[in-house]
C-alpha cells in the first residue's frame, strides 16, 4: 500500500480515463485524444500504481471499469471541470454582449451544458439566450438572422468550411430483431416529424430507389422512435448512439444513409468577441476530451 501523501491524480490521466468511458475503449480513446494506444495504457497503469487499485477491468466479458474505476469517474468529471475553469478564470477578459444560440434537444443534455454553465460563471456580463429546436428549424433561423450561431446536426457531406465540427457519427436503418420485414410491398416506417432531415432523405431516396416506405408512426423525439423500434412497429433511421442490444442494423434492404456530423454554425452576420470566445472554449474542450459526449 503506497503512502497516502505520495498519491497523485494526474490531470492527463484523468482525461484519458474519461475519454475511455466516452469512446468505449482504450483504442478509440487514444484515437480521439491524438495519442498512441500504448501512451494511454501507460497513463492508466501509472494512475493505478499511484492509487494502488485497478481502474480498468481486464477480464473478458467484464464491464469496462472496476468498481473503483467507476468511483474515480464520478470525481474525474468534477476535478477536470474545476481544473479547466481555474485555468480559464486566470485568462478571462471583461467580455460583454449578447449571444443568441440555438441547440438541438440532445445537445442540451451533453458536455455543452457544463461548458455553457462555466462560460456564464466566467463571463457574467455576456447574456446568452438559448432556443432549443430541431436542426432543420435552427438552420432556417440562422439563414434568417434570428440566431448568432447554432449547434446543429447535419449530413457530413454538408459541412461548410466555416463550420466547427464537434462530432461525427453514423446513421443506420434499424429494426427490432424480432421484426420480420415483408419480402415485397410497403415497409412500415417509424419517422421523426416534418422538421427532421432524416425523414426528408428517407422519403426522397425511397422514391428514387424503389424502396416503398409507409409511415406508420411519427414522433419528434429519439426516445419515442427508439421505443417504437424496440416494440417491433417498423424500421427507422437512427444514429449509432441510439442502437441498443435488441436492435438490428439493416444492411442490404435500403440505400446506405449518409454520415452525420454535429457542428457549430454561425449566422452570416454574426461576428462578435463574445460569440468567438464561446466557440473557442467549446472547441478547446472538445480537443481536450477527444470529442463531444451526447445524450443517448
């Protein structure tokens, strides 16, 4: 047992631990952090040695973290948040102004909530007004100049040079493992509402490719669509975050969907120091943690 006074929680090691949780393994965490797998493994082993306990479970079929690792994770989030806030507070400027920001519902329950809260504490003279809408609605609001910037989900091929990319993920046709699709004729389709660009793509590409989709369920939330898929009501387009153990990816019945990306997109007219400072802080946080954690 090492002496308590000699133990240390290395900040970079804690970032590695958090990245492993966010990305589901050491290899993916290393890629996200821009490190080698051996470098991340070394950080974890050195932390385990310092704490005199195992953080990662290394038995086949076991959960990713040990009980001690799960306990450490709860502290890691708080420690890293306070550490980064302390660094920012020493370099903050007397920013003032107003930011009109758009968010999608799933980003309100992500790392962004923590970043926005910290930004407010560090820059109390900046007023941030947030509107939560679906991506298509937010994009229209940006075009009309009703927002300064928005964090939206788009198809990856629609990324613009000025966009700040926060996350990329796959989009898949899915169904319940228990659902047998008809060999021909219309396929029951579980759809988001008219303000969803998944829906528009599915119906457009379905008509072009001969895939007959019959909309039997409409819902504005991913939770509702996921529940309907699990109940075996039909097929749906879902991002990989929402694909559960009872869900099956349909690989050969429909055209392959485009990839997805979450980006920060500015309005053409929006240029102010407060907005640029917020975007810089979000970008720096994403770089430190190797990606954006979103609600599943």
